[in-house]
């Protein structure tokens, strides 16, 4: 009964957001001066590097709440289709710039263009997957985040190392726009930025807003979903009159904001400066080797996400699972930098365990609002939490850049990021317990 939904909805959504995450994070490799000329071309130091990566998240605040609100009242499918076009234009634009200010502007606009996708997609999944499947559905879709890095990092590393001046067709096209040769980082951002336009027709063909809109679903499965989802909505009936404004003022929302802010600080601060952790031990890695080393922790993350989400659904528990994985990642990150002087590969092993926390915690963490609030209100709450929480995505890289400039290394900034994950783990125990899931929000 589940096969059609899992095979038709999840893979298309996964690849759609994988493209989004590639366009969001490929700049981490482009900003490594060992394998790219981007920092030199745009006259950037470590402080500007952190700002360039993080400014995306200032734009990412803009459409989170409107996106979640509209998704609960309009068509999530059409809404995401519009976002695909807008972020494709902005992603390509990031590769067309010739100054730091131009790049920062395009990154800000890229953040705005992608900002409504996440809450909209969570509302769409809640239209298709009942509560007992929701953490797994969220996790399988969110696999795009580590898989985007694991799959794209080697390709991005290779694109950065190509001598694009040796190819006639891109050189001739580029000569109409710039007097300088096409740099590797520009080619990478342009090529990967065009992917949303390729995926748009596939998204429009396969995705439907509700089971009742799909012709490919069996009558048995459709009846099962309609009955189950209506029953779950009925359990939240007393909360139906709660406006988004009142929902925003609930204590649980403030706790979720703090947790989301902390794990985003750690996630994007670590991602932006991860290549710094791949140095040392007498190793001098090539662009492709750096891309592969960059990818392995995110491949580990994909496995952890599946295992944790399955166990969360089986146990019917959310906050403890999120707290556990945040704590493991925080301890591992601190251990990684403290052990680096003694053994590069042991440090790298702990780094592989440090990456999963912010990603694996997403499935149980964002299952909570859809299980305690009605659909329309939950979408707006998710938008608020993801919007303000992702300000951490701006401050994380900036904090690491500042601390690295002051201390001359990544030990202090990475320990600070590890502490942020441990704080997020502690705050999770203020979120609703398992017994609260079937109850309406106060």
C-alpha cells in the first residue's frame, strides 16, 4: 500500500531539494584557496569568506513564513515550481559576478528564492504521509542534504580543477560577458546553478498536492490515506481556531527557535570551513581528493538519518532522538579538533561522526509541530522556526571566520560549534514528550 507514495513522491522531492542544497553549499569548496581562485578573484579574506557563505541565510528568512502559510491554503506543488525558477536564476547569477559585493547580493537573493521551499515541502509531505510514517518521510526527503554534498563535492572539486580556458565553446560564450577568462569557480556555479530548470518539468509531471488528485494511486490506498489523515486532523480539532499569531507565542516555538538556531550555527559554520579540518598530518590533497574527503562524512550522515528516523517512528518518540544525535555530534566535533595534532585519520573519523547531528535531527525535530498543530498553523510555525533559526546559518560561518582570524586556527571555533550542539541537545528536553503528540496545542 505504501509503495506508490514512497516511489512517486519522495524521490522527486529528494532530488529537487538536493539541487537546492548543492546550489547552497557548493560555495564551500569554491572558497578553498588551495583548489580555487575565488577568494583571490573577489579580494576576500577569512572574515569576508564567512560573510559570503552566511549572507544566504539573511535572505533565507524572507519567505519562510509566507511559504508555510500559503502551502497550507494553496498548492504546494505550484509554489515550489515558482521557487525552482527563481532560485535557478539566482544560482546562475552567483557565477556571473566579478566582485565580492555582487556575489554577496546574489547569495542573498538565492537565499530568498529558496526560503519558502522547506516549509512548503513539509506541508506537502503531511498531505501524503500519516503520523506513523512522517519522521521517515521527512528523513528520506532530507537525505538530499547530506547526499547533495556527498554526491556533488567530488564533481564540484573536479569542475574547479578544469582549465576552462582550454575549451572553445565556454570561452567564446564567456567573452561576450567578461574580458577575463572563465574561472573554475564561475563555471561550477553556472553549471550547477542551471539544474533547477532541468528538474522543473519532472516536478510538475510527478507531484500532486493530495492523494485525491493522483490518478496513479489505488482506490484502496486513497481511501486509507483519506480516512487516516482526516482522523488525525480531527484529533487536532480543538486547536483549529488557533491563529498563526497565537501559535507563534507558544513556549514550544521559542524552544524550537533556539534549537534550530544552534544546530544551524554548527552545521553551516562547519560546512563552510570543513576543508580546514582536512589539512594536516603531512597530507597535500588534490581538488578531487579534497572533494572525496569532504563527501564521506555526508555519506555517513545519510545512513544515520535513515536509522534514526526509523527508530523514532517505531518508538513514537521525537525529542530524545533529536537530543541524542545532537549530543553525539557535539562531543565528536570537540574530540576531532583536540585529536588532530595526534592523528589526522582519527580526527577525521570523529569529524565523520560530527557532521550527522544537525541533519539527522531534522526528521524527529520537525515532526513535532505537524503532530501537535493543525496543518495550516503547523506550516506557518515551521516557516517561522526555520526562518529565524536559519539566521544561525549566517552567524555560524561568520563566527568561525572571526575566531579563526583571531586565533589562527580552527580549534577554538570548532569547539564553540561543538558546544552549540550540546546546548541544542539540552534544550530538546523542553520540547513536548511522546504523550503530548496526540493532544492539541494549549
